[in-house]
C-alpha cells in the first residue's frame, strides 16, 4: 500500500480513506449527497502526486462545472502545500476543447475555431428551419436542435442518422436534411457547437489511433466527479482514454511501466456518483453508466460512503424519505452525527409574490442573526419563477445574484464584442462577422449584407475577405466607406495580435480597447442618452475588464485562449463568494453546491414535478431526484415554499401543493402558513397576483430602504449594476432573413407518375405518385434496387433522368 502522507488521510472515515488509498484499474465510489465524494476525489489526486505515483501532468480530473474545477485545483494545491502545474482538472467540454485545439490541423480546422453557444446554434438553426420551411411540417427550431443534440450525445452523425431513422417518414427526412445543413454550416464557419466538442473528440480518437494513443499514454489517472450525469458521448470518451496502448504505438523513451508484451496498460479510472442525483436525462445523461460500471470495467472495486457531513439529521431524514419513493434504486443509508438541528420551515403563500415576500423576510431575519448572504440560496424549478422573486427581493433590498439564466455573456452587447473577437480570431466565421456588420449601426442593411454574401459565394472567398473589396460590389459611397472601414478595423486588430509582429502581439485587452475606440461602440451607446444604452455600455466596459483580468492572469495568453475561456464559462461559474449576495438558481444548477440556508420555492404540482415530466417515462422519478438534490444542498436550515395561486403567461390559476411535500414526514416541517390555512382564511383583497393578504401584512416597507429602488427595465443601481441587472437587455437581432450558403431547394422540380428519376443514395427509380402541394409535395418512388420510398421533393437529392 502506498505511503500516503498523514495529512491527506487524517480525518477521513474508513471507507473514505480506503477510497483514497485503493490502487487498481477501476474504482467506483457510489454514495449519497454530502458524503464526501468530491472530497475523496480531491484527496486521491493529492495522494497520487504526493507519493510520486503520478506526475501532475498524468492526471485528468473531470468536474461538472469550471467553478468546481477551480476549487478542486486550489484544494489539491492546499493539500500538497504547493500549487501544482500541468494537471488537467476541468469539465468534459474544456478538456475536449483543449484536445481539439491541439489537434485542429488533423481535421482541417484552424486552431482558433469558434465555439457556438446555445444562442449561436439557435440563430443558425432558425435560418435553416426557415429556408426549408420546416415549421410547416411541424419541425420547429427547438425540435430540430433537440433532435440534433440527442444524436450528438449518442454519437450519431448525419449518415448514422440516415441509417437509423425511418426515412419513409417525410418529417424524418426533413430532420436529416436539417442535420446535414446544420453540420455543413458549422463546418463552413469552422465552428463547433457544445455537443460537438465531445462527439468530435471521440470521433477524432476513433479515426486517428495515433492521436488517441498520445492521450492514452499521457493520462495515467482519470477521475470523474458526478459520473451519474455523463451521457453516452462522454462515456465513450472515457472508454477511448482508458484503452491500453498497443505496443506499436509505444515510443521508446516512455517513462511508464510497460506490460509484458510491450504495451502500455490502461489508465486507472476513478468515478464517483450518486444515482439518486441523476438529473440530466433530458440531455442524454445515462444512469446506466454508473449502474453498469462493474460490467463495463471488469474487476472494478466499489466503495460505498454512508456518513453525511453536510446536513442535519432533519434535512437528511426529509431527503431519505422523499427519495425512498423512487423504485429500482440501491437503498442507501445516509446518516450524520450533526444532530437533528432545526425543523424545516414550510410556507404556503397566497400568490407568488406572497411566497417571495416570505423568502425576503426570512432572508432578512436570518441575516440579522449573523448569517452572511453568501450562505443562503434560493432555488426554483423554472427560470420563469424568478420574476416575482426578483421584484420582491429588490424592493426588500436583499442583495442577490442570479446564477445561470440570462448570463452576462448572453447579453446582446457582450455577444457583439465577442463576435468581433471571433471574427478576428477566425476569419471564416461568417456568423460572427454578420452579427457585427451593422453593430454599431453603420448603414449596412440586410440588402447590402446579402450583396456581400453573394459576392463572397460567387468569388469563392470568405465573407470577411469580401469586406475588403467594397469597390467590386457596386455600393454607393456611404456604404462603400462603411464596409471598407469595418474591414480595416478588423484587419488592424488582427494584425496587432499577431505574435509574429516585430514588437510581439499586444495584450488582448489593449487590442480590444483600440478596436472599441475605433468602431465607436461605447461612444455611440453613451450618446443616445437612453439609460438602457448606458447599462449596455457599462457591460461592454465590464467585458474589457474581463479581458484585462485575463491578460493579468495569463501573461503569455492570446486571443484564441481568451475566447476559449469566455466560451466555456458555465452557469455555476458566475458564483462569486466574495460579493455578499444571496444566490438564486435553478435546481439543476445547484448540483454539487452547499449552503447553510436553502429555500426551495414553488414546491407545487405542475412545477415540481414539472408538468412536462408527466409525459415522459421516468419523468416523475427524475423530478423527485431533482427535489432530492435541492434538499441535500442545505447544511442547517431548509425552507420549502409554494404559492396557492400562480400567474403564468398572464393567467392566474390556483395551484396545488406538490405531492413531494406529502412525502416529507409531517413532524419534520414547521408550517409558518400551511396550504390549509390559506384556503380557510378569508381573502382580503382577492386571490392571485399582488393581492394576497399576507403580502400586505408582511414587513415589506419596514426596512426603510425598500420601494422605488428597483426598475424593472434597468440594472439595479446597487453593486456593479452589471451583476444585479434585473431584467436582461436582450438583443433581438437574428439572421432570419439572411440565407447564407447555397440551400438546396428542389421544390421547383416538376414530377409526374411514370417519370424516371435518380436519387443520390437510392439510385434510379420510377415515380409512382406525387402527393400534396407546394413545398410539401411528396413523391412516391419505386427504386430499382432500394424499393419503394416516399420523398419530400423539396429537399430530396433527386433529379430526372
Ligand atoms: P454531492 O453529492 O452533493 O456532490 P459529495 O458527496 O461530493 O456531495 P462533498 O461535497 O465532498 O460531498 O462533501 C460534503 C461536505 O462534507 C463538504 O463540506 C466536505 O468538506 C465535508 N466532508 C466530507 N467528508 C468529511 C470528513 N471526513 N470530515 C469532515 N468534513 C467532511
Ligand atoms: Mg460532490
């Protein structure tokens, strides 16, 4: 047994200690919430390094968020008494970006390829769906995005999809065509979407065993936190990385102990997880990855942890009781030595505002007892619930921060600046150039944009290259000059960050400041006199600060790396422990975190469990796990709240207490106002909306610094304004009416029964019948070898013989 320094195992309980000390190919740690899984993983890494069993660079640790990664890295450093360089501790996405950037050349992408976030993907998808008139066949943008995302999570590429799906169904044909066009556009823009990052890495490894071998031999120890939420693609990635390296791929100078046949043995794999906290099935997470671990990795050791170090017995009892209603789970026996602690606080509000008022009052009360705002969090099932919460918190002067939701980086003005940087880093990224072509306004309208796009297509050049030739496009003087100036501004910026310059590349922030100055982005916003534009200008300045901070932290960094960081900031990464604010977030975002005081709001039928879950197999069980995750975030005090009526989409309707509330033993909850009390009490000012009586009774206003501070359209003028903006200033610029590339459209093809046709995949055949009209015409074709098929003429790769 390795001699692990005492400070790494002292204070651990026996199974935790065993998990840190175990040595073998595969280790599974399954345990309930708060039992120290993440802690064990951290100590294990430190142990491997301290005993010199591994170099830091031989470790790959996967966490669920970038924030968790940063914490783990820091913790390992603390444990070893020294910061450690060269370890890869990151999310799946970050690790894959690093690999893809390193190997970009092998698949014909520039190192600076673009990463599309969900808003970018949506903008692209909107164009495709519109150009194919897909909505008339019931394929909406979200449908298409979901289908494609599921495919990628399952490692199914368009060809695989074509093999697998029922292509006699016109809707499936359409989705296939959308998938193909979507991938073609990504490829043309030299971009990947989020799901691609993982899938493309797996495909890269499979297509290039020599590249795979590089990473198989580099990473000797792979550790994965939150393993229950890995999807198939992530699982496949782990499988690729834990293959033995065949002797022919082993270089002579390897420092690794070789197997008898000269091969390199597989990396050791440690995964930790909790099936009861699997909450991402809708994104393809597959709980089987954990339940079948022992089968997938024969000889694997399993360790169970049962002592919870996070919560009081009351909170654990509630959690255990709730999750006990799920079937086919391994029964766990979580216990704590923390004592029973305080009862759970229950509150049924008359309305969502009443509920929110209770939350605000409680936060004030608890803050008054000396608890920092940082140690409190409010959770909800859907983002729509934040509106009432935010209104009341602002009035009650509770400092808060929305985690996730519309994030800083999703604001239109921030996306504009990022798009400028993308255009500079990756000149092929047409989507980005088009985003900023008239932002700030410079008189280049959609028609001019189309002219440029067509010119680029006709001359086989990128959109950005075309900008450099405004004289060739017949523009009037004003537009011509605007285009020329934009091209020059981008070129100047690109040149200034070229490391080959005699004076070297300028720092990212310097380049950015010059660019913003030259295009007048902030100046124009400030000039409008509109306070919203002022808030936007503030955001742009804040973004410049982000760049400055980056330059400071990474003296040898560059634009591409900066953009990578920006693209990967995940929801939970906005959390800033210093700032003294209450955190508001969805239950999904709360995973892995812990707070002294937790409020779970909206514990109602239709919300939690969410109404959509009723239609999906296993949906209810997943909602229950989500509730379990929420409960187990609390260390000392848990609140469960609901509203007896709720307004959604302008309609106020009564709501029922969640069935999950019935699953919490009665004696654990102390109802400050129970659902029954609300129902039996006389209405003072009518039911829903603002009128709830206890809203009037509450201490709202009593703080003497309440009302009038918030403004629903503007950032709140407290703190930075940026972080506490109340309502996002969202851009509504889309690219709907601008079609790039050549979208194949066969709808003009005249076909009649008896015609002979040729199909790219199915070969020749005879048309039997033509059904439907216009863009929805369907041809029924008897192919000579492929049999009878129904094809949507508009998109079928079909021609007459
Ligand atoms: P989750 O399932 O929510 O991710 P987890 O199993 O990863 O939880 P940790 O976050 O590692 O649990 O631990 C929960 C809390 O208990 C942390 O604050 C951690 O520092 C503490 N903890 C874990 N083990 C011990 C221990 N042996 N002694 C003292 N504190 C511990
Ligand atoms: Mg954890």
